C-alpha cells in the first residue's frame, strides 16, 4: 500500500510489539480499519466538496488510535490499575 503521508511508513517501520504498544492495535487491524475509513471517505466526497482537514485519512487514524491509547492509560493511572491488569489493549 502506498502512503502519501510520511508518518505512516515511519510508524510501520517500528517492530510489531512497539506498534501495538504505541497504537493499541495490531498492524493488520490498522490496515483493516484504514481500508474501511478510506472507503467511507471516498463515498462521503464522491460528489466533490472540500476536504475538512489537512490530515490524510491514515494520519487521522494514527492520531485517533494514539489518543485512545493515551486516554486508556490515563484512566488506568487515575484508578491505580497497573498496565498488566487492564482488560483493554
């Protein structure tokens, strides 16, 4: 898959373990999510219109995954739950 963003190849250049630790999902899950989002984005802008953001779909997905990951870590810290005892990724 060819990415026009420089962030995605950099993220994909990490090890599988580090990728999951950074984004909370496996690479294959990331690609599945990206495919669904790109199809939805194309449908939404099929009739034209200006893109709503400067970030590409793949960049927005990475930002969202990192936000969710940081958010769940913050919740665990606030509730004094160690990372090994959390039920989320």
